[in-house]
């Protein structure tokens, strides 16, 4: 059974940076698409970024493109999300997720079978 555990969240000021990590255990996820979603209070969980395990460009939501960077270390089954120039509207619980289909990145929640418990990111003004 695949397990995903996020870390790295916290309370920061606008304009600063954070790096989130998501460690996977169980079957190796090196070929899975790994993604990050976020959910703000009262809102739906939304796609943030995703990266394939077999090459190909990452995918970002328009709201984070140019500020966030997703990367992965397949040898350690870890996916990272670097959050730069944080804004108050980035405040949310951030979840990592794994899509076992070996294909391009999907921005649809339904395509991700495995989810972590989430890590809170709070950005103050």
C-alpha cells in the first residue's frame, strides 16, 4: 500500500519561500505521476503542479506558474514543491498525490489514487 507523507509547511510572511516535501513508501513510485494539490477553507481541492516519472515537462496551474517549482528524486521516492514569492492567497492545506498511470500529468483529482494527509501553509501579509 502506497503511503505519502508531506512535510515542510508553516507560517510565513508574504514574499518569502517554503519548500514542501512528500516522501513515498510502499511500492516505488518512480514511474508514477506525482502531483501537488491545495485546498483553502471553503474551496475545492485544486491542482497546483505535477511531474511525470518518465520525463516530460511538469505542469503548473496558472496561479503558481513562475513562482512554484516541482521536482522529484526518484531514487528516494520524494517529490518537492518549492514555493517562492508566496502570497496570502497561497494559504491552504497542500496535499501530494500519486497517479499510477504512466502518462502525462493530469490536473484532475479523480486521476490520483494515492493521497497524503496534507501540510498547512499559512501566508501572512
